[in-house]
C-alpha cells in the first residue's frame, strides 16, 4: 500500500493557535523553551507570578524568561504576525477584550407572581 504522506493539506485552524491557559486564540504569543505557548497576559499572571515555572509541565524557565524580558524578545513576533494574518478579526476582538466565544444571551424574565 503506497500512501502519499507528503500530501498534507495545510489547515488554518484556530485550534492550532490556542493558549494553554485561557484556551483562546493566542495574542502576543510567548513560546516557552518547553514548547508550551500562551498569551503574554496569561504568561504574566501564570508564569511570572509563579516564580517562572511552566504551569503545564512545571519546568523552571527563570533564566530564559529573564533574558527574554531584558532583550524584549518574550513575544514570538513571527508567530504573532502569522496569527494576526490568519485571524485578523479574532485578534482584534481579543485585543479589545471581547470574548470571541460569547454568545448573545437573552435573559427571559421569570413569571414572578406569587
Ligand atoms: Zn491566554
Ligand atoms: Zn511547559
């Protein structure tokens, strides 16, 4: 059986660019040495404040993180540019603080006689 493995469709799925913390589209992605990636705001909250330990695999990344912060290379710019190209609308929404997954929920007033 000859299966052509080389033929692989490139799928632009938002799930490939998901933050491991907030499970939403990565904005300003920070890629840790252990290959876990998360948005910069999530990094600040979950890694910086946790003494630079990866929240997923508990790897210590203190020296790496300090170096990146000093050099201003914390955000993976190539990846960030790519994500913005692929999902411009989603990025805008995330940056504006909108929850992309939220649906318009209508509150129905309950009958309150009694
Ligand atoms: Zn996040
Ligand atoms: Zn990790």
